[in-house]
C-alpha cells in the first residue's frame, strides 16, 4: 500500500514536471513511459529519468532511433520481455527474375525443373535481453534467433514445399557509446557471434559461423551501420561452403531513414575484390496500413539471399506486409 502510494506520488510529480518543462527549460517526460516504468518496483528514479525523457533543455527532438532504444530498455524491466530484432515480414509474392536456383536440388532429386520463380518469403526475428551492465561498462547482453523461409506456396505440382529455411541463433553484447562523426552519433557498438544454417544434410547442407563488430550511428530520423565480420574456422573437416566469403562478403553496410511514417532501408554486402567483385544490394520500403501493420516492398539483387543460393545471383522483387518498423 505504501509502495503504491509512493509510486502514484512519484508519477504525479514527474507529470507536473513535464507540464512545466517548456516554461522552465527542464527536460520533458513521456507520461506513458513513466507509467510503464512504475509497474516494476525495482526501477529507480534515475532510470525513469533516462528512459522517459522527451526533450532536452534546449528543446531538441530525440531521434527516431533513440526513441526505439528507450522503448526497448523500458521493456527490459519485464522479465518475460521478447523483442523484435531484425524486420519481421511476410512477402506473399516474391518473384525471382533470374529464375529459382535448381542446381543444388538436381544433385539430390531426379527431375528437370522443381521450383517456380514465384514463392512466399517470410522472416521471423526476435531477441531476448539476458543481462544489463554486467561488466559495468554500459553493456547490454542479448540472445536472438532469426528464421528466414522460402515457401513454394503456389507450386501445387510438388505439393507446395518449403524450398529453403535458414536458421540463425545469435548472441551479442551491445555497448552504449557517444562518439560523433560529421554530425552522426555512434550510439551503439555490438560484439557478437552468429551461427547460420539451413538445417539440411548431404549435398543440400549449408552453414557457417561468424564473429562480428557492429557500429550503429544515428541522426534525427536516420541511422546507418556497418558490420565487418570474420568466418570462424569449421570444426567439421567437410566444409559445405568453403568459398562462402567470396559471395557473402566480409561485412555489410546499411542505411535507414524515416519520412513521416514511411521507412526506407538499404543493405549492401561486398567482398572488396576488385578483380572478382561480388556481393548484394537490398532496397526496401514500408508504408503504414493499420496500426502496427505496414505494407512492404523489397528488391534484392546479388548473392546470398538464402544459404542455398549463396553462390547464385538472384534478382527478386517482393510484395507483402511487415509487422512494426525498425523505428
């Protein structure tokens, strides 16, 4: 009872402070954010101030990326918190102008042509916070899982099978940062490892392990990042894809920007080989439909759209929906 009364008093005080902010030049607070934070008795006043501030004294708008971080960190107070990681989408029509890669399957199954050039592509990507400030360096620990599937839903000749499913369990540490470069703030530095596999055996098996660094910069309604990686040595003497770095490259660069409620994203991978240059380019666009549901258009050109296609050049245009947005 006393604790509840204290929470109500604390919330009321912060709301009043927020209402007086413009007149006094003090920070403004998001009242919805404060209400959610007060549900956890372990949340301190200082944590609420950091998580729920809306504007600084100079009346500078918080960036779109910073707002997402604040919301995520508020939700971490919930011990059952599961958060969105990479984009979650269903692309009901994904058409490959290069034709679907048949070669790996012909080595296993008899027949001429198995797959249609149009299929359903979807991705489910989640992360779970597991520790906060364990090292005392502003560190945030996560585990995550991403599933990307390619489903021949309209191919009734061969009973509409899943052509390819990629699994990517992942673990990383995210460090808060405040480096600045040409007006951009390096908001996060991540260090992680990821295993990616298609769960197949024999001639259809594809997998690799990577360690990566990820630098994320933000400014107003835009963000960009670059993520160099190294391939970890295989423990299995039979490597399914020894030349995967030649096609998937040694890292990726991405750029995101928000205009009104529309989001644009570009992702580029490259092997940095001037004599035999390979990589990929992905362009996507989302626009609001209803509440948390967005229309989604994606164009992918290059190698590595899936693991089975790591050395096959796709040219794919896809339409569908995305749940939520990156910010």
